[in-house]
């Protein structure tokens, strides 16, 4: 699930005064998170996913807007949250892509303030290589995929424990980070990442096993806002 509508989505200039990790949800986003919880609880009530009850670990990014989204989701789910979620944890590897010195700047502002860095970044983009383009002091999309792949070790270790294994996870994070997760988990190509759009705010995507035991993208449980 992607976080709800943030104050930064509403007003890009906030990034000039507030660091990315501290950007909160907007008033609209607070309402969206609660509604997403209601939608997810409704999905669970109509489905046969009884195996999820008591066995889902909720992971989320430590960024303020994601913590607030998590709070809203649980509030909207009501009693269903207690039945479904085993516990709640956050992980630093689930953070948003770090745009470094480009953070909060328009393209023209980046070119004016950091001309040589912008030239190299734009050169990669011009050759269909935005995936590898790295903002100064920031991360490329490639970097995000690498750290998300590191997070897989935590999921797999929890699933393989002899006592109280965790077979299902619910992740609340950021747009590019979630695209990286889907790409790496399902072994998609770079071109898939570049053509896949960011999920909508509060969009909930289900990745599960098919009848042959292979993981596949099962589409959106809730399309979001």
C-alpha cells in the first residue's frame, strides 16, 4: 500500500522548508487512510483469506506520512485489524527514494544550481537510463531496488522460522519503493519499472501465489485515490 495524500503532494514548496522524512499527511490524506482501512476490512470480510487472520506482519516506512497512513489504516479497519495483524514494525529500508540535492527543486532549478550534475543526470535519462541516473547525494532507482532486495532477507527469515513463522506481510511505503518491490520480487525487467506508473495514494496491491505455487501480481484490492 502506498501512503495517503501528503502535504508535499499538495504543496511542493514544503520540501524547501521541511525534510522529506518529516512531511506529514494532508487533511485529505488523513481521511483517505481511514477509508482505505474500511475498504480493506470489507475486502477481507468478503474473501476466503481466513489464513491471514493472526498471521500478517505489518511493515512500514519510518517516514511521518507513512506512520500516519498506518495509523489511519488500522483505525479504519476497526476490529478486523486485531484479527488480521500479528504485529506492527517499521524498517529503514522501506523509505522513499532519496533525491539528494535535487529534492524539492524543479528541473530548471536543478539545472541552474547544479549544472554539471544535471547534465549527467539528463544524459542518462536521454538514453532511456533514468533508472540508473543518480541525483547528487541521492539515490538512483537502481539503488532503491538494491536496498529493497536487502529487505527480502528479513521477510524470508521470518517466514522460515521454526516457531511462529510469518507467511504474510502487509507493507506500507512509497511509490517508487513499492515499484521496486514488485520488480524485484517478481523478477521484472528494468523496462517494466520505467513504464509502470506510481500507484495511487492508498492503493493496495496483492501479490500472492497462484495454483502452481508461483508468485504473481493479483492486481489491486483497492485502487486508491
